[in-house]
C-alpha cells in the first residue's frame, strides 16, 4: 500500500514537471515576436516559379526560424507591378520582391549585359554567372539600396508566333514582337521587326486579339502564363536570357535579430540560385516537349552568332547596347569581358 502510494506520488510529480516544462516552453514561444514579411512577384500562383522556388524558399525560412519568420507571398502582381517591384522593395512598400531587371531599363545596365546573345545556354549557367558577377563586385553596386537574397534567371528566349514561322530575320519584317528589355528590342529592331514593350501578364490577350504578332520568351514563361495555348510556331534561337532579382528591404533586414538574419543569410546566395536554375531548366524542357506533342512547328537555330542570317543583327544589337551604357560613363567593355569569363567558368 505504502509502495503503491509512493509510486503514485512519483508519477504525479513527473506529470507535474512535464506540464510545467511544456507550460514554460509555451510561455517562451508566446513571448517570441513573429516577423511577417510580404513577398511580391508577378508570376501566377500556379507556376512552378511560385510553387517550387518562392514557396520552397518561404517554407525553408519559416522552418529554420522555428516559426519566428512568416512569409506572405503575393503572386500575379497583386501587391506591386513588375516594373515597380524593385522600387517598392527599396522604399519599404513591400519587404521582399522579385522581378526582371529588364523591366526597369537603365536601372541595372551592367547586370543586363548577361542578357546578350552567346553568353548563356541554360538557366543554371545564367544563375551561376549572375552570382559570380555579384560576388566579384562587377554588378554589386547596382543593388546597394536593397539587401540581395539571390539572383536567378531564365533559359534562353526565342520567338513564339501564331502560324507564321520565323527562320530568318526577313521573316520578322513588319511583325510586332514583344520584347522584355532594351536588349531584345535592339535585336528585334536590327532584324527588321517592331519591338513592343508589354508586361508578360498582358501577353495572352494581346496575342489573342492580334495586337501582337508574336513574343520573345523562354519556354518556362510560355507555359507558366499559358501562352502555349494560343501560339503554335516556335523558333528556338538563344538570342537573349533574362536575369531576375530576389531582394529584401534593407531596413527590414537590419531590424531582424542576429539569429534571424542568419536564417535569411543561410537561405540566400548561390545555393538557392542552383535550386531555381534546375526548376527553370526542367520547365523549359517540359513545355517544349508539350508543344511538340500537340503538333506545333519547332524551328531550331542553335548557334545564331555563327549563322550567316542571324549573326549581323545579333552583333548589331549587342554593340548598340554596349555603346549605350558606355555613354552613361560605365566601362561596358570591361564588364562585357568579365561576363564572358563568368559564362565560360559556369558552362556545364
């Protein structure tokens, strides 16, 4: 009887200690402030860019912070327009943002050199190039007003049209082709087409209504924005690639305690760029295979800088861009050489 009573007392004490411990843990957690960060971008919520890059990153940050950081993602440009997202981050209107540098022409002139033809054959290569250039200080001065998380980029962009095949520059004459940046505009114009600047979110209706004759995009974007539904003729010509920035408001980052800064830092940089590169490259292959399977016309021009028809307009577009940024007082030739070296070092 006495032994049973003693055991009961011990069990009661253990239960009480466990309850106190759990209560203490809950009290500690309840006193920890949760920081909510608003993340704005323009890709659709269903796109793999959102689900497999941004949501993956957000989940990792939330888990590593043990719930002390919460990321609220706002896709489809619901919080900021693509061409205003970087400024929205810099000004603190949003905490984190992602956009193409080409959407704000003139803001990132050295970074955009990476768009030029002949430098990148895959998203993985471009992502490696961008981080090499950033880490080596070639382009880092362009981002001093924000806290860069990671850079990424698309695979090569080609031409996509409804019914009209593009095999030579002559085929572009009289055509209105959407170009995402000054560089693509220069090349389209040099080839005889008419470049039109439109956000990717407006392309579906513009192509559907005949406002545009075609667009220049990588395959992943064609699939993500469902543009493969209304185009049936595609020219795989790697005449540009688009860099992308994922960055954070500087003051917001600095306001975090050191352990949470470390969580952000540990999930930034080249490692995330490698994850993104794999996603983009797999999407490129998948959406091109789907287009082939539905019977679309696919034209391959694998090395346009050595193609007698395409070499001249591509070189003209390249030189025009380098001359334009040299007029800004920037050493465009040195930056171009550094970018070519990064391209060679990152070639897989």
